[in-house]
């Protein structure tokens, strides 16, 4: 893409009403636009990042047998009434004019998917299976103040698995946990598998995937000796205590939750008569699991982990483009060489943002650092004197001259 046709522009100053690093940098860089507190639009650069994260998630969900679908965002109140959740505070309810609310905007889909599954499951031979979606969720978050980390409207991947027994559920539960670790690693994040509180609709404790970060709103307790982690909500540990698993020292850390998994049991199956016949013909309730990842939350966490005083530093696999090609000057030779590099890159499938605008070198470099694309290639009269371009990685300080014929960035 040529930067001259990108309709968004770089903002010199961070929005005064945004406190978090992720929202400040993403808004300044033209990745997102704030419509209201906790409600953001994804602009072209930001959407490219979200699509990259979504692709990683889809690949890993498909690898463990997940089948993608897409469920409704408008739910009749009977779904939440069936499980006693119609009165939950965070729900956005929808009413016809001057009438009581009869619908809600999706905040989760356990009820919806349980009813759908009940139409297609009849025998143990139909189990196990798993389905997932990437869809917008709505939650009336009272503390929408951390950018994409705590929103009222957000994009979520939710996976649901269906089993004939608890043993089979936990077999898949562990498989999903390994898949989650791969997803976050591919996004450039080191996640830690953390024991967390259960709820009214879970078999026992749940698990979160936390990323250690000083900007995090969560507190977890970490044993650096054996890698055991507990969320503050359930822990009886204290900073400096001994690990219950190995006796090692426990440290208190700040973190950001990027995903969670829940063993649901049969609560939703019972509410929607989701049963199957076992080998002996006996009717039993299906055992379910639920697994969530917030795509915008992952994006925000990446920014909170990878930035400097100049801007964002995107990991390669989720960056909006792989190469930021910058032309300095408007003499014919410089233009010709830059255009050829851009066109050749396009033919080779290189993701290139080409800064062909009439701006100073200082402005272009500052904006490139803010946007944070992994590799910067600069073409100028100075570099062409040596038949070269200047290449700099965003996460490194030094640039190097490379002969034009030796450019192999993909």
C-alpha cells in the first residue's frame, strides 16, 4: 500500500482522555479510533493487525478440530432466563419502544450454542466435537478506561467443546491449553498458565493465560522455580511465601489476562436438554467446555509489552506490514528505484507500506517509529550513491547499507 492513499493520519499528541499506553499509541498511530469510552473502531492499519491475530487463532483452533461458525449477536431473553443470568449487571438489554427489554446484545454464547447443539446431538457417536467463532461481544463495563484491555464492545474468539464424559472434557481441555500457548507465542507473547476462580457454571477452578506486565490490572503469584501461578482472587499465597508445589519462593507480579478456559460441566446442557444416548442407550447430559480469547485484548497487550519512547514495536507475525519502504527526496532516480523495489516486493508477496509522500526525512522516520513496522528500508540520493538502500530493524538501534540487488526481505 502507498502511504499517500492511506486515509488515516498520524497524531502528534496523545489523546488527553486516554491513560493507557496501548490506547495512546494505537490512536496516535492511526490503528484505532475512539467512538466512546470502551468503544473503538479499527482503522485500516489496526484491522490488518486484528486479521493477523485472527488468522493465527483460526489456524490453531482448526488444528485441534475446531469448526468455525458464526452465531447471532441479538439474543432473546429466554436464553439467559434459562440459566439465571438475565439479571447479570454487565448485560446490554434491548427493548422495543416503551416496553420491557426482551433481548440482549451478546456478551457470551454458552446458552445459544447449547440450544443449537441440542438439535444435532443424539448419540455418543456424535461426540466429541468443538465449534468456535470470532464475533463481537458487548459488556456494560463500568471501568472502561484501559483502551482495548477493558472495552464495552470487543472482538472475541469463543470455542465450545462437547463431550460424553468429564474425563474426555479434560483431555480436550489440556489440548486447548497447549493450543493457547502456541497462539500467544506466535503473537510474540510469553503467557503463563494461571489457576483462577471458578464460577456458578463451572465444574471447579478455571485457568487464565496471563502475560507478565507492569501495566496489568491483574495480580498473580508466581513460583519462579517450578512455574506455578495463581490468581490473587483465589490464592492464599503472599509475596515471599513458599510455593505449595515445590517449596520455592513466591513473587507477586502484575499481569494482563489474554485468554481463559472453563470446564462448564452439564449446567448449560441441563438448561437446554442437551442429551445423548450412551452405548447402552441411556440418556446423559453432554459435558461442555468454553475457551475464550479477546483479539483486541491481545493486540493491546502486545503494544503494552513492545514499545519504546518512539512508538510501537510490532512482532513480525502480527505487524500490519512487514516492510516500511521510505523514499527520501523526489529526484527521478530515487523515485524510480523506490517504485521498483515496491513493485518487485508486491510481486514477491512482500507486505509493504510505501511512504511516497512529500514530507521531510525527520517526519517520515518519526512516523515510521510510531507505527512500528518490523523492517524499514530507506531509499535516498545518499544511499543510491553506493547503489544501496538503508535497512533498519525497528527493534534495533543500528541501520546498515545493503546493495539493492541483495534485498531479500519477505
